[in-house]
């Protein structure tokens, strides 16, 4: 007799897979590929200052000299000659009133819940569509505190911020860092600039949302945040794209500067489609007593290379990294983080959960470096992986480079499948097998949900909720 077995469905992406059809009447697209002429055209579109125009061309030269990384998942399916590095709506004006945004773009963000989130729980919102910001706004009360929240290009052209941006732009993540950092330096477009003055606490989060609608295109937004001494900020980043049968590329860059005794909380929910190559770079530097908190949920993309890095540069600086990833059928998510302890009494804590199913592959990499001058420092790493079937795979690759005896370092890793005993116990209490497994998976990722604001925890739980369907086998 055939036996009924429980199978686990992929994340329901219905919310994200709608699209607007691209045509000549509503979209401007540069040629595919990467040449000095294309990079120069992006500079003209942006009206770059001379230093940025030169920076782009130098980055392109570096890109052509650096090899593709050969240690992670294969990205052979990504051909930059078939990627459009700049796509924008023909009406690409920046709007501060949501009602002025073009109707089909506004409808996209309405369906993603962005205006509602702004009204109910955010101090400011930026919305990027393909290569350009289409909306940016910040509450007057926040702006009155001296907080700047703007698209990066506009801020770069304002006299009061231009020198600050030039001083910080791609200094934490130089184009020489890796091939796709160089690509970003050449073709970056969009993103956000945030400046929080000394002693100012922004008690309500700011959010940027990035939507890549165009097929066969790349998105290269740059986020630059400077939080001065004693200030506080929670910044939320959301990303999504519809699925196409051609490769898309995301190679954004995030640079975070955390001043003395300041705190920055950076939360990300990424739900890219399964044709996306997500090659993103994020890095923070913390001065004395500063703290960076990373909260990360990665649920999409075909291939991911994503390793946020914290540089603890001042005495007593702290880093906390909390993440969950879900690798389903056709996904290879290579994620993790790096922490460099560069000063005494610095502390770091890494707490991750990864879930894989089908032929999904989840790899966690961590690197903790404690330099000789970082005496009295502490670091703890905890990574747990849950495989939902025999076809999935999970790997943990930790690295620790400790250059002083005066440090307290710990590492814990657990990899396993759903426990039959736990399922049996829950079923003995009246649950079906499907309900029992769903509860175990939800509980496994609960540590990240607790760290997110309520409305984003709900979104995350919707994304990782696995539906059980009966199948004869």
C-alpha cells in the first residue's frame, strides 16, 4: 500500500513575483555589458562631479584586472555581457509626495506594503525602482533634529555634505576589495545617505526598499550611514524582485560608520527571486564604545555571497550579528560574517540559523580576527543548521585568527535534520505531522524574529513559514 509522506513546500513568493512589463515608452535602458563608454554614460546620467567620474573609471580598470572568486558557489551562469547595468523609469524624478510617483511604480510599492509601513511605524522611507530612487521622505520632527536622510546622489551635490561623502565613499569597501566591489564602484546607482548628528537618538526606524523589476539587469545601490558620537539609529533595508528566466545581478554596497558610544542597528530582509545572483558587500567600523547590530534574513536568490563585516576599532566597541537563511530548491546561499577586533576589550557575538530543503545548499562562513592589541576581548560564535530532507545540504566553515593570549573566544556549531523524536512528541500531543514540522521550523528561526520590529517579524515569519502538503509516494 502506498504510504502518505509529508513534503515541505518552498516559500510562497506570490507577493513578490508580480512585475511591470518593460517597454520603450516607460523604460530607459543602457546597452548590456560593461565598457568605459557605458560607465561614462552613467556618469552623465548622474551628473557626477569630476572626482566621482574618475573614481568610476578607475574602478572599471580594477574590475578588469581582478579574477572572479573561485572559493564559493559557482557563478558561471552570470555573464556581465548580458547584464544591463543601468535601467530607469522614463519618469525618474525624485518625489517627496507618494501621490506624485508614477502609477504603476506606486502600485508596485503599494502591493509590497511600503506606504502603509511608512504611515504606521517609520520615521522615513526611500524607495528605489531598478537603478533610481523614485521616492524619498523623512518626518519633519526627525529632520528638525539635524538628521539627514536622502538619496546619495542628491546629497553628493549639496555643498554641506559633498566633502563628507567624498571622505567616506568606498573607503570601508575599496574597489580593490574584490571583483564585484570594483564593479559596484564603476556602475553604482541609487541608494541612501544617512547622517545622525552627535547625541541624537532616532527612536523610530528609517527604511529603504529596493525593487528590481527589469529582466537581465543589475542593481547597484550604495548605502552610506554616518552615526556620530552618542547617537542612535535603527535602519531597515528590504529587497525583492520578480522571477525571470534570465540572470539578474545585485551587487550593492553598504558602508556604516559608528562613532564613539553610538549604536547602529541594521536590519535586512532579502527576498530576491531565484534567478538572482546576490553579490552584496556590507561593512561597518565602530569607534570607542560604539556598537553595531546586524539583523539579517536571507530567503531568496539563486546564488548568494553575503558576509557583513564589523571592524571594532575603538576600546570597548561591540558587534552583534543575528541571521537566518532559507535555501530551497535551486538555491546555493553562501552567507556568514566577519569580525575584526582591533582594540582592547572589544566584544562580538554571532548567532545564526540556516534552513535548507530540496537540493538547497546553505553554507555558513565566519571569520573572527583578534589582533595582538585587542587584549581583554571576547567573541562567541553560535551557528545552527537544519536540513528538512535528505536532498538538502548544510556546511559550516568557521575561521578564527587569535593573536593574543588575553582573549576569551568560543565557537559552537550544530547541524542536523528535524528530529523524529520531537515530531513524534508533538504528534502525541494532538498535532499532525505537518503542523509539528512547521512548528519546529518556526521555533528554530525564532531568535531572528524576536530581534525585528513587529511588522517585519511578521513578514519574516510569512517568508519562512513552510506549508505541508500531502503527497502519495
